[in-house]
């Protein structure tokens, strides 16, 4: 058991989540490496100091280079605005320091490609923070599909829908401008990553992207409110995805339905401790979707809750990420999802934007 | 209260459903016109006689012209294979006899266009049998939307999914051949009609249509297993639809989700007595989708069940159709959905097939 | 196929339901006996005539003896106020005419005992109208339990809850007076019958019975608003039941949960086309309650709906009752539930009322 | 911000949960007092050392008195077998050290009474660990009821059901012996506490307690498998509760339904991020149970998840307990639930056991 000095860049929502995760992960998973909350960086020294005290870091800074270069920092977690992802990651990787970067990997396809290259060249651990897929339920779904339990897949439907901009009178803010903050930049990456994780690579895509409420109190809206895609996976399955920040009534509509020749799976993050499974092999009269509550029989559940049905929550997924990041650092082996996986997501997004613009199917391989 | 002689063409599933409906509708709705089960027509005299006895008709025939021309037949219900819809309807309309025709209206766009013309020229009552939309829940959904209760609509997702061909080993039959029997001909019309009824006209469409299991025991499959569409409604809303007969686990997946600026609606025919409604106007802490159980406060419920929650079933929707057909005959006024509505559905299907073939968006107005 | 003249006593809600059922049952089930709607009886000649026209009977009367004694009446359906059940049934049975009587069998234990005796002495078909248990879902639940599919039963919880008197300002009416109209007389019989049908005889009971809102606009309330029971079944299982007309939010809360050593069953009439089944035999990670949608694989479903998931409704259960009544008449064999079953329900109610009064467990055998 | 030395007694499931909570609570809630994981005590020095390393404590011991007496220990958390609760708590309180004790407070009514006295005499902070009630959903339910939002309560149904002993072949262990380990000692306290928290004091109770599977592989079973209660609350409401460890299919069946004159509430811990609310005030056609997903608008949600629908899990409830314990220590004010509340639960259990033995209602005030 040895200590590792953690530096976190960004003290907002995800910065806090990662701080809590780093404080908990050792006890939860009895990890070999034990994080030490060494330094936190925020945009001003005041806020940095405030985060330091709140989250229990030893030191604070308002300069990301100070943090990255500090000799007591062994690994960094990037939870800054997306524009900074690339330069911070490149600097840390150049110093041989492992990097965990929040999604989306880069604010553009160029950025994420550069980050993949930097990670490969550095040879150090790199991960990207697609957290929703890490529930015991979704991990179990992946295992069921990979094990052929629902047969050959014929159909996938995924969505990431929320309603924080459903009200047309909600004012314009930083979230209503900047490509990376629209649904294609902010919400789509989660479900596209989910689709790739569950189904494998996407071959081609045809999308629509739209700003529904073009004017809000306080200004014009310059990024998208919702978007949809028809997709074709490399395994031949047909699919559809929908992303929305104006999905009235949806709070965490990270949801998918997968149909196979031997069964089907349904999941909705709004009830994140349940996975619905249908099996053709059941006797006809007994067939039905089973509501399986996650428990010790499912991946990564027991470290949080000894008995079934206790339920894991959002923060627990972040702790799993911390566990995997520590494992990648310790073993030197790539742990899913790496920067490469984050870049794959960005390629699908780029192809989707292209298809929407040209009103034509686009092959992912052209991106 | 006066009697009306009913002739039903086709004695299979829908023929039976309409026979039961005609036997019940008077008592259920205390209709002014009272159906008399006068004659049933089937493909052989044996089966016709068997249906006659089973359903309680006075007479039977194996010749549709005999039925249509019989002087005691005042109105006809067409529940034959789709290829016959047009000629039977044209013959009956030419005689001034009201026609209720099962969906889809015609087996082709040409057929349904001709039927619309024949209906217009005859000036007699004509209806088409899109039954699922007639639950109290879906009728209430229509009323909510029409009344502006969920605001401006931004998104529609509909599906009609079943799994009767989910098993790749299910043998090839008449259902696996013939355009009209595939999902675009058999299932899509229901949900496209639903979309039109709930949302208004569709402006353009981009679809994929696929035969997944091209060979089944007993022969080749020549029609489609599933299909998806991206659509744009004339009111500006974006939408998606999916139709499948291989949707493992789905038994009656006639389901839709509609998002508006003031609320949202969800419905699934598998729980046909519930409508889910979300209202932005509720206080923040109390917002949630309400599971509204249909009852006397909703359209067409009380004639079946005095108290709320008793539940209407599939047959009740057919009885509502019979009630409306009688009303159209009695009043001489057009009652939704007329042949024109059936033709609208066929236009969307034709545009969808065109878009899938050309991999390009198609305008409905071009069809 | 031969005709049978049906007389229905009572034209209100249940009178209408049975009229519709008698008009439909022949076509639905292709019955050998075919009902002829011969005469309806109501409390005034005006209302009787109104019902006659509405439901399609040949004749009407305001005198129940006229109906019972009429030579064209072959069988009677009693849907009158409960006070009249006994005398009508006794008169009809004395004439050798089969009787279908709405629940509860008699307004008192004495009445139902007398009706059982009269039925036994007459030797003719007799049935009682516990309709909710007749859904395909509940019939399937009975079959699963009887077949040992969920093992030895350890626990039963049942309820029949509605909310038509939830509002304390709902005015006093005939329903708020008279033992038979309270929850123990009106709602409890349904679920007690359900418990007996699913679980077998009840051995002892301990109940509470309460009038919560003792005064309503318009007068005093003299019967019970809700009641609960702890029960012990003869098979050793422990159980609980709750009955309420003030169960805010419950529309048709006819619901039960049954636990066995090999599995469990859950049902709620508010989603009457689904049965939830849990099986210990499933692999640990896959265990969950399956939502089974009723379909052709389940009892009495296919005559209504050829495909699964279409859904049966309240009226369909009444048609099943009509089918069974015709079958009992035709075969001369007792068909569940007979008057004896209705009397069993009344014994449990009497024991329950006794236990509530004495605040002590009561054995059913003492009643 | 000042440090406080925490000692935890017991390193098993709850010991771990409290360790993780103490490591996280500062960052999550930005607490003034900051826990230092000072010492952990387990039954052997080996296991104590193992827990120390796993959870990150400074020191370990196998002697509870060593821990309690240590000068660096400022407060203790008792997560030992129940037999030890009293003596450890009394020792710590005598030293003026705040005590957080797992439920049930004492293994007997005598023990819990003594602990209440010791706490009162010491004047220091004391709490008891009823964790399930602390979800944002259940805290919101408490607030709704307390605020009169569902009117006068007429009915309460609660259960705590799990299935870890549903299989009759599950072997006898320590859990199948000892009063405190049966359902009345282990599961009932959670839901009885829930009932008291939601509804206020219970006035009287009538229970049944049963060992269904009296012999298991490995030995006799000497405590109860399941139990039920009819209760009357001091506010006049009628109620029922059920507790079971043989509830096949139930994983965390901590669930309640509460009926009031203006609305109703439903909750099930198996979907712990949802509260169902029905409001009579809604227009008739729109009434339905709303599935409210917890979010920032609900108690204690935002410190875990900024956005709605992300979902809190089991561990988060333990962190809330830690926050409240620190707050009680810091302010010197009693924070619910204190030892007194734990003792109230034990009184209801004692009355319930008495009523089951005597087959008669028991008043809580006699205990």
C-alpha cells in the first residue's frame, strides 16, 4: 500500500465528485495505491482556496501549470472546461503523469486526436470519464451481450435526455453557447460511448441537430437543444439515438433498449439499480421482462453494498472510475475507457454533425 | 331506433372482432341504429358457414359480390386480405352502401387514392380501422395536445413493435411475403396514423427498411422485419418512429412519447389503461410523470365501465369503431378516420420507402 | 346450438354489463347455448322500458316475479340490490331455473346459507359473480399456485381498495348506509373470494372495521369506510387483507402479493393484463420479477384477442362469467364459483366482523 | 474547521459503511468538524489490523475499552453485535464521548432504556443508526406529511421485506438464532422507526410472529422468519406492517403506502430515488400518482448530485448520518434520531411480541 499524490483541476460539480471519490476509494475497494488529496486548481485563488478547504486538499492554486508541474503531484484529474482538456493533458503526459480526463475528451475532433497521440507517445495511464455506463446494471448488460445471452443483436435504441432547458424562458447562459456545451457536445458523448460499449463500433450515421429555442431571455442560443441519429453498427444492427436538454420530464434519461434474437435488455438511469431482461428461452407462458435489482451477483456492486437491493448512486460510479484509474496507474495496463475510446466517441459526433449538415449518411471511417 | 343490416367480409381475427362489436355496440352505447348481423363472407362456403354459426349471422356466402349486392345489406365491413380492399369498397360505394375498411386502406398508394376518390364521389360514410388510437388514454392524449396542455410540441417518438417473428427459426408463411404484410405494411400504418392523429401532418421523412432474417425454415422472406424513420412534422417538431415484428419481448408495443414546452405525455398500449402526464406547471419538488388511470373523466370510458380503473380492453376499441361507423351512417357526416386519413398514412409509407431506397429525405407532398 | 331465454333483474351498472355479456358471449366463445335477451326487470316500468330499449331485450317488467315466472325465461341473472338476492334466487331455483347471482351472495350469512340450501335442493346451475378473479392473469396465477410452481406458500397480502369516498366532503348516499354497502359488504367479498381461490380456505381471522368519516354532507354514515384483517390459511400461510373506499389514489386496487418457497406472484387489477412472477430457480444474477403480459398462452385470453398484449378489459370478465354460466346450464355440472363459494366468503366476513367487535381471533368454522 | 478523532467498533458491513462515511462526509457536506479515522476495533487483532489497513485508520485494537478510553478518540461509532451496544455506549457516555450506535439500540427493552438514561445523564450527543429513512425521498415524504400536504392520514402500510432466508435449504447460522437477529429484532426496527418518523407515535399493536422453517441444514432455527402487525397510531390512523426475511423476490422491500384525505404517498426502497405522490387537488381527469425523481428540490440531495435524477445510493444515507452526528457534536443539540427514538422503537417491538404471545392488543404505554 503506497500513497499517490492527486491533483484535481476544476472544483465545480465534477471536481467535487472526483475529490469525494479519491477520499473514499481506498476504503471502498481496499486499493493498493492510496490517494492523497495534494492540490486543487480553480480559476481564481479564492475559489481554489475555498475548494481546498471544502474537499480537504493540502494545497490550492489558480494556475494549472503549477499543479501539473508540482513534484508532489503524481497523477491529475481534469475537470475543467473542455477547451483546456488538451493542453493540460498534453503537459501532464509529457511529464509522464497519468491523466484522467472528463468527457468529452477534447472540445473538437482535432483536440481528441492530439490527446490520443500524446497518450500513446507518453505510455502512461490515461482514462476518460464516461461515468454512467459504470453502474452495476450497465456493466451487467455489457456482460450479458458480450456473452451472447441475448443472441445476435438486431436493434439498439439509446437516449440521453434531460430537461434543464425545457422551459423556453430559462435564460441564456454559457451553456447555451459553445459547441461543446450543446447536446451533441455535452449529452451525446455519454450515450454514444454507451452504444459503443454495449454494441461495438458504429459504421455509419445520419443525424438531425436542432436549436429549438433560438432566443432566450438574455441572448441568442448558439448551440443545439436536441439531436437524433439513425445509426448502423458494424455488427449489422440498426439503431437510433436521441439527445436532448429540452426533454420535459426527463431528469436523467440515460436509457437504452437492445433487442437480440434470444432476448432483450432495457435500462433507464432514472432507476439505475434495475436492469430489465427478457429471455426467449423461458417457457412461453412465463416470458416477460424481469426487473433484476442489482446485487452482489453483479459487477462492482458488493464493495458498496453487501446485500442486494441496497442501491448504488451516482457518486459510486465516480468511485469506480477512481478505482480503475488507480489500477491503470499501478499495473501500467490500459483500462477502459482510454483516450482512444474518448476519441471514438468524438468521431461519431463529428460524422453526425456532418450528416446533419449534408443531409446524407456518413461513414465513421471518413472521420 | 332502427335496424341496419351489416355484412362483414372476412371471418378471421378482425372479422370476429367486428362481429362481436356489432353484436355489442347497441347495448354498450345505446345507439340509435341497431346492427343486424345479416351476412358474413369467407373464402370458402364451409368456412363462411362456420363463421356464420360462430358469430351469429343470419346468412353466409363465399362470394363477396353476393354480399355487397344483397338488398338486406345496408353497410359493409371489409376485413379481407388487403389486395381485395379496393374492389370491394368501390363496389359497395357505387351502390351507396357505407364502408368500414380495415387498415391499411389499400395495399398500395394507388389503391388508397382510388378508394378516396370513390368515397368522395359516392358521398356515403367511409371509415378506416385504426383501432389502437381509440383507447380512452390515447383519445385523452389527443385532447390534451389539441388543447395546448403540454405547450408547443418539440419531439415525438412512436413505435409499433411486436415479436411474433423474433425467433429466426419461426417458419416462413404468407406473412413473410407480400409488401402489405411486412412491418411497413402491417404495423407501421397504426403508429403513423397515431402520429398524424396526435401531432398533425408529417412534412418529410427519412427511413431505413430491412429484412433481417432473409431465410426462414420453409423459404425466403420477401418483406421487411423492421424499419425506422426520422420525421419532421409540419408543426416543426422533430420525430422518430420504429416498427418491428422482431422486437423480442414486445407484445403490443404501440407506444409513444411526446415532449412539449409545458409538459410531456407517455403511453404504451401494453398498459393501455394508463396515460403518463408531466406538467411543468407543478411546483418543482412535486413534478413527476403522473400515471393517470382512465376512468369516467376520459373519452369513451364510461359506456364500458362506470368506475375508474376497471379497464377497457382491445375489443372495446372495436366497439367504439362500430359506434362511430353507425354515427357516420346516421348523421351523414364524416367521422374520423375516413378513407382520406387512411390515404394520408399510405402517403407517409410511400415516402418512407422512397427515402430508404434513395437514402435521402423525401417530402410527403411529393407523394 | 340452441337458444336460451335470459332474464336479467336490475338494469344498472351490473345489469348492463351482463346484458352486453349475454349479447356477446355466443360470438366470442362460439357457445352451444345461445342467449336470447328475453326480459329485463327494473324498479319502475319506465326505467325497465328504458333499459329494454338500450340493451336490446324483447320485453320489460317492474315485477321480479313476473320475470322469474315467465315461461320464456330459462335462466335468470340477479343484479338487484343485495336485499332481494335471496328471495329471487329461491323463487327461480324452486322453478328449476338456473341462477347467476351478483356478489355478495346474500346480504347476510343467514341469507347466503339459505341460498346454498335452495341451490342444493333444486339441483340446478347456480353461480355467483366474483368477476375480478377471472382475468387471464389471475386465472394463470391460480394455475401457477395450484401447480406448485411457487412452492409452499408462506404469505398472502390482498387488498381491494378504491377511493370513491376518499373526499370527506363527498355526500352521504345510499352507499353510506346499510351493512352490505360498506367496504366489508361491498369490496371485501371480491378479495376474500380471491384469497380463497388462490390460497384455499381461511382458518381464522382477526379484523378491524372502521367508519373514518362519520358525518358527511347530507347525513350520518352508518357503514364502514375501511377494514383490515390478519388471517391464517388452512395451509398454514399467514396473511393480511385490507379493504377501503377511502384509499386516495386507488381506482381499482384489487391487488395481491403471494410468497412461496420457490417463487412469488404479484398482481394489481389496475394493470390487469400483467402478472408478475419471480422464480428462485433462475440463476442468481438473473432473478427478478417478470412482467408477464397475458396472451394466448394464458387461460381464456385467445377468444378475446388472438395476439398477446392486446389486452382484455373489465367487460371481458363478465363475458367469461356468461360463458361459464351457460356451460353449467348445459352440462349440469357445478362450475366455480357456486353459491357454496359465495357463502364461504360470507362466513369469513362474519368471522371478521365478530373478531373486530370482540377484539379477538375467530375461527371460520364457528361461523 | 477542526479535527475530531473517530473510533469505530466493528469492522464488518456497517463498520465499513461508517468508515467510508467518515472519510467522505467532510468533502460532501463541507462540515466544520472534520473526522480523523483514529482507531478501529474488531474481535481479533488480526481482523482489526486488516480493517485498519483497508479503511485507512491510524490504529487498531481488539479491545473495545482500549478504544473507548483512548485520549485521541473524541467520539465513537458502535457497529458491534447488539449484545455489546449497552456496555460500550455506557462506558463512552460516562467519559463524555458522543456515541453513534447502530440499530437496534439495545438487544432488549431493558438495555435500550438504560442507554437512554445514560445518554440523558451524560448530556452528550447520541444517535441511533436508522439509515433507510434518510433518503431524500423519505425525508421529502416526512416533510409532505408534516406540512399537511396529504391531509389527515387514515391509513399506513409499511413493510421491511428481504429474501435472504427464503430458501428453506439455506443453512442455519448465527442469524437464525438470538432474538435480536430474527425479523423482529433485525428488520422490524427499520420500518417501525419509519412509521414513527412518518406518522408519529403508535398507540397499540396486535401482532403475529412466526418461525416458518423451524429446521434448516445445520440446526434448529430459534428466531422468527416473518411477522405482521395491525397498529393504531395516536393520530387515529389505522395501520399494518409486515417484516420478513423469507419474502422471495424482495431484496430491499423497505416500502410504505400512506393514505390521507388530500393525497397519498408511496415509496419503495428498491427504487429509492423515486417518491410517488397523489393529489386530490389535481383536476379529476389529471389525477394520478406522480413518480417524483429526487433532485435538488428535495432534502439532502444536492450535496451528492447537482442535477436531478442522478440518484443517491445506500452509502449516501450513511454519510448523511455522519453529517448529522458531527452536527450534534458541534452544536450540542439533540439531532434526530436520538437514543430516545431508538428506545421508542424497542417499546413497539416489545408490545408486539407481547400481543403475539397473548393474542391480544397491547398498548405501547404499558411498555
